């Protein structure tokens, strides 16, 4: 289900996980459906490294990959290929690429495709909610990761790339918001991953992270 509420305190579920078996499981599930239904083959490959650990939530990583595969397949003609690649940099950042053989992107600014209800899909590819990639972006942000969309350089098609940061020690810190509902974490410079915010002002507290790692809202 692409329309999914993620505004719950899921940061408390974050732990060290290996993304490879999660991705392979999703790829297998999609192959069972789309290879028979449309002749689309989804393949998986890695760069031969040992384990691809991230700080993450297993079912949300699964949802990210599933939504991106749904998107890639929806832009693909029958009997085409979709590739999922996993690699790891020397600094232990994990990269996941989803590559299709569809039309690619017409947009010069591909960041707009992650906006809520944005849709630039040809009619012949059917209907969708316009929420799938926005949900992916929110889930990627939840993992302190980044996602970018580009056209493939080797052939026609799109490339979705997610970069997960290296695994770090997860710290859960409870903070009481000040009178205005703001929290300034200038003094926290170590590897901070998740924050538990308590406030009597409302159900949301805007957090100002001076290091720029976690801008935006945290939900309680």
C-alpha cells in the first residue's frame, strides 16, 4: 500500500540491519508477480562486499525498495529489465541503485518528483496516487539517508540512488521543548541518530539541528 502513515515514533525501532537479504526478498517477490504477468525481469547484484549494514527499520527499508520497484515497473514496457544494485563505499556508506529501461526523466530538476501528489506519468502507464515517491522520500529521510533521481548514462532509463550513511551508535535522548516548542542541539556534535521529544505545547516540536543532520519535524 503506497498510501501509508509514517507519522509515528518509528525512530525508536531503528537498529543495525543488513539490507541485502531484505532487498533480495523484495526482488524475489516482485519477480514472482511481474515476470509472469508482464515478462519483466528484476535482477539483483552487489559489488562483492561482506554485509551491507545500515541503521534502519527492516519493514520500512522493504517498503522503500518495493515502492521504487513499483515505480520503475510502471514506467517500463513489457519484457524489459529492472536492476537493483547494492554497493558499499570505503567509508562504509551503503548505496542502493534501482535502474529501469523506461523513458527516463524529462524534468531538469528531478527533485520535484518527490513532492506530494506530483505526477508526470503518461496516460498509457495507468493511474497512481502521486504519493509513492513522496513516501519513499519521507522514509529515506527517516533513515538519515539521501535519494536522488537521474537518467541512466549507459542507456535509456531512470536511475534511483539511495545513499545510507555509515552505521553509527544510536543514541536516544529525551528533550523537553522550550516555551516556543523549539529545541537547539548545537552542543551535540557526535553521531546522533534519533531524538525523543516531549512537549506540552502540542504533538509536534520543531527541532533545529545546528549540524544539519536532521532538519524538520520529529513526531511523538
